[in-house]
C-alpha cells in the first residue's frame, strides 16, 4: 500500500520535492500521494517536518 498524507500536512512541499517518482501533488486541502505511482520508498516521510506522510 502507498503512503498517505495526514491532515497534519502544512503544505510546505518538502515531501513532493523528495519524491523520486513524482507521486505527490498539491491537493485541495493539503498535498496528496497518488497510490498508483507511489513506490513506498519513504523519502517523503524522511523530509516532512511534521511527519504527515504515514506508512501503510
């Protein structure tokens, strides 16, 4: 399962910049991860200052 971004997201974009497969984009409320593209590498979680991306 792909990572998901919680409502803790502050929309800073650090996760999107860190994603090697460009699976993260800005959504209506906060950044979102496309589950069909996510490779579950954890790069987004490592860069997030508020730990919004969560492992499945």
